[in-house]
């Protein structure tokens, strides 16, 4: 059995990503151990069953011991500033993440997608575009399958969603195209300030052959020559114009053909088109995927229409920027909007929501920071539960209106996860009379 002193590589953090790292490293014949600060880390039983030769150490990390390893493979959830990790770095130990391991091994083109919001939607869109073209494509990273588990399957293309945490330890991805979809306040409990968070995102661009920038968000602009832009507000290489999505002077798909609505979703579609074009996916396949695309669960997902009122589950909106994007995207839709928001704002400034809340027909707030959002609108209605909010909104909404759950906050103050929060919302809507 390996010990901390003899293992070439130490995987810091178990869980799904840690297990994928162990699988990959053992396939390469590397000696490896795992260290997790939790006393009972998820995946421990599976590790013991599949890799009994791999030592699992739990409890507080020890910088002196970590410094004896040749390299550390760090979980995205563990900050590089963690004292024991910082000590190892200072002693010359290489610290990388699973995406950097993937980057060093991958032999097919990669498309990379990051941003504060919309990552999963765009990642899925591009994956569906490749499938519509008949390509073998691996889709994963921060969504679904860990990147390392996608290797060795003969894929022609990889489409990865990447978080800022993953990008902190990724340096050699060499993506055929990459995008920072948008940047808004998030994870300020991890970063010293907003600019540090933004720079973590922008670190993707130097690792890309083509940068796909959001022309409507100057915080995503790279300043490099190898860039194209998408925009739903003005002129760009990929733009929304006269009810259609364009690439240059060519109309690629009409909004009337799309199964989703909202300018934020049209922006996602434009970004996906640009990325797919860079990888050589035929335009007709991209259109086919968009026309058949279904919104991901908990991402502005239409869960039901009751008495003519549309109920949208945007529980994945765990930061202010995501809710701002949803409200701005729906602003041109007919009908009034009733918003349900609140939860744990993670230290973010919710005041930027104020101008978007003013036109709403109603605002219902809940959770740890619900009162901070309620303070932005005099007639906001604090509630104790999503069920109560849904019932109140339903009593006021009329046919054609939208009731939107878009919390602008994390969920863990009241729910197990954002998925659980969305499920509670859907159940509350289902309980309404038709």
C-alpha cells in the first residue's frame, strides 16, 4: 500500500472528480494516494472496492507531507490558498487539476465554455450540434461526466463546461475555440475580489485558438486578435437581427423556429453556433440541434402552463447575474412577470437587481437574504416557502403572464440543492388547479 511519503501523486479531495483522477492515474500505472479533509468523503466505499491498493487519508491536510509528493491533483472545491497546499507550492510541488491532466492527454479538438451563467446550456447545445452532424462527441467537465472519464472512447470532439475553480489549475488546454459567456458577481466567498474571479475566467482565452466573446458584456473581452463576438443588442459576427440569428450576412435560424424564448437564450444559441462553426460542425446540423433543443432542467425551464399562466423554473440562477440575465431576457415577452427570489446571496451585492425589479408585476422573497431583495421594491411580499409564493403569484397572474422562480441566490439555506429547490417549485405548480 502506498504511503503519503512514497506516492508520486496525491489526489486532494475524493468525490466524483477525485475518483475519476484515481481511475485515470492508475490506468497510467502511477502510484497514487487520496487525501480528503472530510472524515467520511463521498466515494470512499467505491475507492476501497475498486482500488484497494490506493491509500485514503482523511483529516486536516499537512503541508510538510504534501511537500514530499511529486505533484498534487487538487479538487476544484479546494482553494490553492489553503495553507497546506500553499506550503507545497512554495516547496516546488506541481499542483494541477483534472482538466490539466485531461489537456495533457487529449488527442482530439476541444471546445471549452465558461462564464458565470449559461455554461451548461451552451455546453449541451454544442454537444447536440455535434451529435446532429453524426460526430462522436464527449460532453462533460463541470457538467455530467468528469473530463478524464471521456478519454479513450474514440471521440472526434470534446465539449467541456469549465468552472473558474477548474481554470485556476488549467494551463495547456489548447481549445479549438473557447468562450467566457459573461461575468457577474459569484463565488466572492472564494476570491479576494470580483476582479480576481474575472481573471480566473479569462485565463481560458490564452489557451484557445479562437476566443468567442460576448459583445454585450465588456468584461468578457479578451483584447486578442483571434476573437469573434456574439450579440443580441448590436452588430457582431454572430447577432440577433430582425427575428433571426445571423452569422455574418447569413440568416441561420428564425426565432419562431426555436423551442425556447428570452434574449439570454438567444445569446446562448449564438455562442453555441460560433463555437460549433470553429470546430467545423456543419451549419445545418447546428440549426437542427437548436430547433430541437429542450431547455435544461432548472434553467428557465417551462414546467407547466396553468390557467394560461406560464411557470418557469430557473432555480439554477444561484447568483445575481443569472437572475438579471433571465429578467432582461424575458423583458420583451408579452404578459406580466411575477418573480420568486431569495436564498443565500453568498456575499454578493443584490442592488444591481433593482432596476429590473421595478417593471415586475409582483415580487415574492424568501430565505436568508430574501429581505435584502425585498428592500429593493416597496411592495415586495416576503414569504415562508416556495409553495406560498406560487399560490400568491397564481392568485394574481392572468393568462399570458409568467411566474418565474429565479432566486439570484444559492439554495442551501433552505434546500438540499438548487435541483431540490426547483423540484419543490415544480411540485407547487403541479398542485395548482388547471
